[in-house]
C-alpha cells in the first residue's frame, strides 16, 4: 500500500500530517502483519485527526482510510470464517442485524434519546430518513452502500438525537454492511 496525500491550500484546514503519517504507518504494519492485532476496521472508522492550516487534504485522507477500513473488514471476515466457519459469520451478521432492527422498529422521532431542548443533536428528521433507507435495505435487500452510510452528514438541531448514540448505531450498520459484502 502506498499513500501520498495532497495538501490543503495554505490557509485552508487539513489534517496534521504527522498524525496521519503515524497512523498510516501503524495501519501499514497491521496490513503487512494481520496477526499483530494492532488495529481493526472499527478503529479506522473511529480515528480522528487534528486540523492545521495547509495540512493533508481531508477528503484524500478520508478516502484512503475508507479503503483501508474496507480491506481490514474483508480480512477480519475471512479470518473469522477460517477460524469458525461460514455459519459463525452468518450468525454474527444475524446478531448485528437483530440489534439494528430493534433500533429501526422504534417509532419515528424516538429511535434515539433526545439531546434535550437546550442542547443540539442530530436532526431527527434526517436520522429517521436514513433509518428508513437502512430498514428497506435489511427487509428487501435494496441497495445501500457503506459509503452512503459512513459519509452521511446530519444538521445540528436543538432537541435532536444524541450524537454518540446515532454514531454508535451507524458503526453497527457499517459492520453489518461489511459482513454482508464479505460473506
């Protein structure tokens, strides 16, 4: 794997190059030595970098991290299949989808806790719309891609959904989509 990231404009924010380089070096080590157990696909989803003027281009780094995450998820599924068989992978997927469906079956505007009237959270309308798309996917296998889910951006609204709950749910959905893709 080779990574070369363009820089943001001199006055535009980008990711701190040293942080990105250190993380990419760690990911390369993991990729070269899958049994080292340093990183998992979920770690790649959760990584955050600080900003600096003229740093690495945010879009370019995010795209590279997404490709790494997809690659790591594929390897993790293959490793699980090799250790425990196809039935274990199918069971894992079924358990994750069951957790997702439990959340999706909640009423509109009540799928997650509210941030409260004075605090901002994710727009309930936008989150519920994504949840509808996800529900359709799991009910009828209608197409939805990992990128459709991981790149979604919600407006901040007073009394919106608690961001950490929605983020954790999105992580589960991405995990399920990776399992589906790699099964």
